[in-house]
């Protein structure tokens, strides 16, 4: 893969602490130009939010974003990459 080539990925995010939502939104806003779409679903029974973000960016940028999100208190994230 060439250095400037981008990949499409889906980042799955679980938010267990609502206090982290503002910081999460701020981080995602920094990457708004690369984000294709975003969907959030509250799961009231467990008191959590499930968010999916589809992004087209450099693999290092996606990994960095996923890592920043996962370091937020009460937030976890994982990325799944396309092969193209």
C-alpha cells in the first residue's frame, strides 16, 4: 500500500460513562472531513451508547483516532478495516 493511500474502516465505540461524550464528540469533530457516516444507538437497558463511525483515511490516522477514543474514561473502541 502506498503511503498516501487511504482505507475505509468501521470504528465500533461503546460509551459507558456519559461524562466522556463531550470529549468523544470533540475528537470525532477533528476528523469530520474523513468521516463518511456515523450512527449512534442508546441502549437504555444497560445505560450505554453504541456508536459506529465509518471513515476513509490513512491507516495510521485511523489507528491513532481509535486509540485516542479508547483512552477516554469509560469508552472502548475497535476498528475493522477494508482491504481496499
